[in-house]
């Protein structure tokens, strides 16, 4: 269920630009997304018990919230393909002003309301604790400054592997396999000898030795549904490639 709240009125079209006023542009729209499970509870008591158990298990509460996010991102990926608009993109939990997990009647959830719900704390959806959240906040800013300042350049493999991770996390297994093949091929060229570190050389050797396995997974993806072995290869080797990139970021400071 998608609802836009506090949407500003469309401005009248003008042929010429007008003088801009200081300050923010005015009222901004807020979109509320409600992901509803199709399997209802037998009664209110069963639903309340489910939510109570969920409230006592932080990881389970995160999993429930991420189920809804996966559904949203699946819808966005379909919209991007159906509309042919490459600028429609998936969303991460950090973009949300609030994330709630709860239950309600059919009429309530259809309106984005609930009978009872729990709200996750801001930033709680970032797994790994306060330090991980701090690193996630600071390191991208340093990299952005370095790239925009001309001190660094982005490697092709970085873009490809990020896309592979997004595809894998959102259940697009075929796309993930194809992105992984291109990303690993680029990584093996771009980061050869990039670090004097035993771990780097070991991971690069693993990726080099299993290039054929990655290629087979990509070929399987092109033919149709992926088999279990191909999916397992993608799940095993994408983290190895990501570890190479992460190690370079850490050792470069």
C-alpha cells in the first residue's frame, strides 16, 4: 500500500524562471509504504502474542522489517524495468523516517494504520552496532571528497560488485550472477598487486582459480533459472570480492 502524505500542490507552469526565495522550498511530500502479509492471524490474541514475541527478539524484529523492505524494493525494480526509467532505484532502511512492525485489520492496514505496532529506533536497521554505523557514516564522506577532489578514481569493479550485492539481496539471482562475472573480471585486472598484503593475494588467488565457476553461474543465468550450485557459487564468491574492496579501503585509511 502506497500513500503520499502532505504532498504540495502542483505549481503553475511558467514559461520563464522566477526569482528564487531564500530558505527551504516549502512543504515536502512524505510517502508511507505498508507491506501486508497475505496470511492473516486467526484472531487478535494470536496477533498480539506474535508481536510480543517479536518485541523480545531484536534480530527477529529486524528480519520482519527487512521482509517489508524487500517487497518494496522488488516493486521498485519492476517499476524501473516496466517504465524504462533507469533513475528509479531501490531504497535502504536508513532512508526511512520511521519503521514499524505490527498488525491490524484489513481495513486498517489498507490505510497504513495498525491495531498495535513496534517502532524500530533510528539506525537500528544497520546491523553491527554503533561503531558500524559510525564507520558507515564517515568513510563514504571521505571517499566522496577524495574522488571529487581528483585524488582517487572509482574502479569499474566497485560499481559492478555493488550492483551484484543489490541484486543478490533483493532476490534477483540471475542478475547477480551476471554482475558478479563482470565485476570479478574487472577486479582481477584493476586490483592486481594493489596491496602488499597476504590476505589480498590469497583472496585474489581464490577468485582467479574460480573464474570458471563464476562464468558457469553466469551462463546458467542466461539460460534461465539458476541451479543450486550456481546460486551457492554467487553467495560464496561475492563476499570474497567484497572483502578485497573492503581490505583496500581499510588499509588505505
